[in-house]
C-alpha cells in the first residue's frame, strides 16, 4: 500500500487487468485449411479440408500495459522524504512535478490506484 499525504493507497490488480485486456467476443475460434495434392503435371489429384477449433484466449493491449507500467513507475519512484504528510494529498500533489500529477491522477481515474477505506 502507498501512503501519500496521510492517505493510504493500493494498486487494484483487477482494475489493471480490466484496463489492459482487450474486449473479445466469447466462443471458440474456428479455422479451415484446404490442402490440395497435385500430380507431376500440376493437376489436382485430391483435396482435404481440415477444421481447427481453438478456445479464445484473452489478449492484452501492449500499448496500455506499457503505459500503465510507466505511470506506476513514476508514482512508485516518488521520494517520500520530501513530502509533509500533514498537508494532505491535494496539497502535496500541487508540489510534485507535472509527470507525477498526471500519472497519479490517471491511475486514480482508471481505478488502478485506490484509496483505502
């Protein structure tokens, strides 16, 4: 958990998972493959059709994953010795670099960084 301005925050891994995983339709993926056999003259002798069914798996958006990882690195690399916890999170954010404020607010907005209740 992250203490920031006297408030404890944590990283919600479920929210991060929902953010980086692409929405995919449910069901299996079916593919067909046509294999033809030719004689020495290049004429089709026979043909076979193969059908493959595979279970649909989750896909991760690499761009979102990398960006969220970068935002988390920015927030996690903060030096707590430079802040006064009695100021509260809003006042402390005013004294941080723009990159930190954007990272912190973006993680809060997407529910990846949550305040402990």
